[in-house]
C-alpha cells in the first residue's frame, strides 16, 4: 500500500538537451512515469480532481515518450547501408556479389 506519493512538476517534465535524443534516457523517463502513474492510480489522492489531473498529465507524458522512442527506432531502422563512394557498392560487399575478397598476390 502506498503511504505517500509526491509529485514534482520539474521532476518529470524537465529534460536536458543531452538526454532528449537518448534512447536510454527516454526509457528511464518512461519507467519513472509508469511507476508514478501506478502510484497515483493506487493512491486515494488519485481520486481527487487534482489527482485526476496529475494522472492525465502522466498518461500524456507516457504517450509522448513512447512516440519519441518509436520515432527513434524507426529512424535507426530506416538508415541506409553505408556506401563506398569510390566503388559505388555497399561497405563490406562486392560489386559482383561473388566472394568478398580480392587476391592481390595473383
């Protein structure tokens, strides 16, 4: 049972430029918001109008963080394979698709 829950408007909403794009920082914020949401939902104070506003705010922040995490994952997934500009082939690949090594002693 939760005996006391505190809410700090600067604790959840505040981010720095360095952690804004970091997936790890986003995952950490998400975990904290989910924990606080659970605490507020299980607490008698969560039934009050002020508590309901805080719960709605936490849900909105969770949705926002999840969307940023999904955008980050999509950006990583859609990155193109690096191309060797001199040969015009993907790095680590071959232009003929056969073998991958070149016999320089022949």
